[in-house]
């Protein structure tokens, strides 16, 4: 098993309220947040969906959402340069 991450595009459902703005919130956050802020957002979404999946009408849907955020976090970390990662460890 390799270390390559399965790519998950940032999905924007064809629902009217998702298509109102010029930019999707996730794209805005990725472009404008600091790396720590964006990472924290993704981690928070994972925690949110994992912690409540058993108590909602569609547990599989919440697990899939958590998986999407995990994959985006993996992709984000993969794309960071070695110097940024090493800087975080200091």
C-alpha cells in the first residue's frame, strides 16, 4: 500500500444555495486562511461528523463527509513543502 492520497475534488452539489456566491466557502478558506487556520477548520469538520454520525438519520452520509475532509486534509499536508512542515515542528 503506497502513501499516495486518493484525490477528492472539492464537491459543490447542484443545490441552489450552494451556487449563489462567486466562490465556494471552502475555496475561499483555502485561499485566505493561514495554513493553521485551514488545517484547524478541516480537523474541526472531521470531529463534527465523526462525533455525531450515529445519532443522525444518515450515518453513512456523515461518515462520507468526514472521509472527504480527512482526504482534503491529507492532500493539504502532502502539498506543503518540507520546509513548512519542519517549521511547524519547531
